[in-house]
């Protein structure tokens, strides 16, 4: 589990070791089973990450393997984070120590939840994701550079040299992360005059006149 | 790009501003909150020194963690009690209406908002729960959101959203008797896949959709999210207006007539342009049951569990996982699969018409020995209406437990849960691994009538067979009329 502070400000790059988690359609019930949602703060969520999958695999789950202890770049396959909209899922991953996710594709609500927390979810081609997962498995101690400027993930292997894979992120979310404006509340609050104008033209807020 | 659809019209009406990140700031007309996804949002609001921008547009209830046996306070589970108390304190502090236990209006958030008339055509609706898509049944644009977004809506009554594409799902024909909206939506998800709707809003239209009751439309839209669509909707029509008229939060008097005229104008234009269209034939759909670990892994009740060869190559790895987890053999018929627990309830199928359909099967029969079967009404109003027509007695006589309203074993955050490798027949919406409270528990999704039939026979069975041998004596009745002060 991580003691790294949660993100703040612009996020242009992250460096850390990789954690491959193969499998399609990994839903948020698996990321954090519902019983861990019984809480009024997110502080203690790290213990619940993949709790059921981990107990099923009795120590052999990627989140338990010693070689991945302290890893912070999660590498997943397709439709990661589908299912329930619970923000507890990215919160739990972040509190465990994940700071970037690379995958074939992400469920929309999960992607949005992550963005709002400053957790970049980058997509890559299926073949590249598989290669990246295999490269991490082969050399779990190597550092990965997740570079949002260059839009690449770079595996930095001291002996075998570096290997890079292109990643994708829509321009909007990318700009938000790079500029540090991923926490959108301030922007929304700033448009109060426009908000009032929109509300005053909505029939259902004005007696249907 | 879509044009002239209800989605386009509602989107345009609610636009506040374009944001630097490329998304649009959208006004949220109705914000629904509950005890699980709101406490951290209120805490964040306090940290930012912000207040609730439109407290009168936020409505709260308690549903996810409430027990269904005794709801006497303080609740037996101290964590559950803390969550209720936190919501109560937050609502008090910010002047938000809370429909709590015993108010006569408490229930699953997606059940109570429609029955109170809060959900109306043309609104944008948001709630920290993925099944917010339910409200699309009224021609509202409704999405599930995460806790940061709950904070955003509290602070600004708006959300940063990217516009979706619109796919029209046109359904011809009529559902056969014994086949329900649940079967229709499980079939649609089976064909289009759990990812098929990613990036889309689903417009459900066509003769079969127009023939659905409002409650059936809610079941359909509820599960749009299980097909990957962030929201699903049905264009408002006379049925929608009939349902709304007289409900506590619905307009009345002259405002009612103006409202109906406006609501009508929001329906997709005859020449509306869709980004995509798919067609189904309702008459060809049979009662549908899931065999796997996603809602897309469904088959007709008379089919066999698909073999790997029958599936697309990219579906095979997940199917392999599902065979192992569910302990079902490829090629085996799904009918006859024994079940342990039968659950009727949830925001998908916990409304009065669902309970009537299940009661019609249970009436005059007995739950099979060894089966635990229970019915959880979706709200206090549903419970009262069902009790008024004696459905609780029908269920009790048949050996079902009759419970208090809440989400219950849909996600098992309360004491209702599967144990060990138990297998349930469930009228809820998710069959994910561990969803119903046991890490190895298994779920077969189906309609409430099919769940009742499974309870009676002890295994998966085509409900039409039971209905044929002993036709329902519980009459199909007009929709629930509001009976509130
Ligand atoms: S019944 Fe299930 S899906 Fe519906 S709101 Fe409750 S937990 Fe969510």
C-alpha cells in the first residue's frame, strides 16, 4: 500500500513500476466488492482492492505478488471498470498506490471518475498492451515512464535498453491533466451567471411558462 | 451526427457553457442522492468551502444499506447506522428533502423518483448510481455519476459531459405473453453486447416499446447501462403523461396543460437523424436467462449454454471464466438448473407490476423445499399498494418471505446475501462475480415471473409452462395511482 500523496496540479508524466492485470470486462464490483462501500470516507479503501479475486487466488493475484509490491502503473485489457459507477473503485486503486492505468479500453463512467481524481487512463492497441504486460512480467523491477506529453509508455530497462509503446488519450482529458484542471469543480462554479441563464429558460423550473 | 432527437433537444436546453477540456457544462434538473455515494461528496464540498447551489433540486432517500427485516433505528449494523445518520445530517445542514424510513415515500432511489412525479420528460437527471438510466423511461436524459460528480452537482447543479451519439433501437411487434421487458432488454444486451452501447445514448422506439407500460419502460431503460449505454430513453407519450398526472411533484392546473404541450414537443422529430439504428422483433423473444458473469451472457430459457465454438473468438476467454465460475457445462440446457435462493426486487424489477407478475405465478403454489425465496418491494409505496391488493398474502401463503423496501440482495450491502457457492434466480440487474454478497456466489438474471417459477419448481423453468397449466387469477390492474397526502 502506498504512502505517496494523492495527485494535485498538472500531471504530465508518472514514473513507477508496472502491474499487469490481464482479463477483459473487469468490473468495479471486482475492483472493490460492495461490502467495502460501507464507509463515509475513502481513507481505508486500499484493503478492499480486488479483495474477493485476491482471496480466491490465495496470494497469487498480481496485487499480492511480491515482485509487484509498490508498483503504480496498472496495465489492463478491455472494458476495464465496467459495471457500477462507484468512485470507490478508482479511489481504492489510488489508495493502494496506482497513479496511472494503461489498457485496451475503459468503461466510460470509470474513465470519468478517474479523470476527476487525476488518475490518467490511457488506451493502447491490444497487441501493445499484451506486449507491455509481458514485458513487465519478464522484468517486474523495471521502471515505466508514462509520458502524457509524448503520449507514450516507456519501459526503462538498465540492461536491455528502453522500449516504448504509443498510447492515446482524447485531447480534452489530456489538456485537463496537463494543465492541472482535471478537478473540474472550480470551472463549473465559475460559470454561475450562465448557469442562472440556462435555469431561467427551462420550462420545468419556471411553471412551464 | 444525430439531429432532432429528444437527446439533442434536451442537451441543447441544458447547455451552460463549453469547458476548456472540450466537454460541455450541462445543467442538471434533478439530482438524486442516497447514503452510499454522497457522504464523501458532502465532505469534499465542506473542504472546498462551497454550499449546495440548488438544494431544492436535490432529493435524498436511503436504499442501498437498509436492512429488509427490521428497519428500527439505530440499525443493528453500526456502519450502516453511521451512513444513514451522515446522510440525515447532510440533508439537514443543506436543506435537502430526505424521504427516510417510515416517511411513506422511502425506497430505491430509481423507484421513488418516478412514483413521486419528480422524474419528468425533458429533464436531465443525475444520481450517484449507474442505474440512473431508469429515468429515461419518461423521456428524461439520465446518467449515473461518480462521487466527484455528485460533489460537482451539489456545488454547481451541473456536470461536465461529452455529448454522446444516439442509436435508435427499434422494436417491432409485441412481446408474447409470459415475456417481459426484462427479457427484451436481456435479449438486446445479448445481441449488442455489454460494450455495444459505449459512447451512445439508446433511444428505444417502435410499436413494441410504445406498447410497454411505464414500469416496463423503466425496466428497459434501467438496464441500458448494462449494455454499455450511459443513458437510454423512450419518447414521452400519452402513457407517460397519464402516469405522471396527479403525482405529488407533477405540475397541476394550467401548468399541467402547458407541461404536456412542452413534453410532447421534446419527442424525437419524425425526420430525426440517428448515428446508428438496430432493429429487433419483439415477437421472436423468449424468456431470457443469463448463464454467465455479465448481463450479456444470456440465452432463451429453451436454449443450451453456448459452447466455445458457438461464440465469437473474442467472447471465448470470458465464457471460459464463466463456465468455471458458474459451474455450468457448455451445451447443457439452462432449463432445469437447480437454484438455492430466489430474489424478487431491485430498481429493475421491484415495482408493483413486477410483484403482480410474480404473484400470478406464486398464487396457489408452494415454494419448493429447500429454496429460500423472498420478495423486496422497491419502495414503501410499492409495499403499501401490494399489501392493499393482497399480494403479500399470496407470496406468504406460497412460502416466500415478504420484506421491507430497499436494494437488498441486488448488491448485498445489507444482511441479505448469498452464502458460499449458492446460486440465485434474481430479478436484479447484475450477475457479476461476487455481486450478491458471496465471493463465490452465483446469479442467474431473469424476469420476476421467471424467478417466481424457479422458486416454485426449484430450478430454471419456462414460466409460460406454469402459466399455461394454471392461468393467473391475479388480474392485471391499472398502474399504481398515487395515494399520498
Ligand atoms: S437496486 Fe441495485 S442497481 Fe438498483 S439502485 Fe439499488 S443497488 Fe443500485
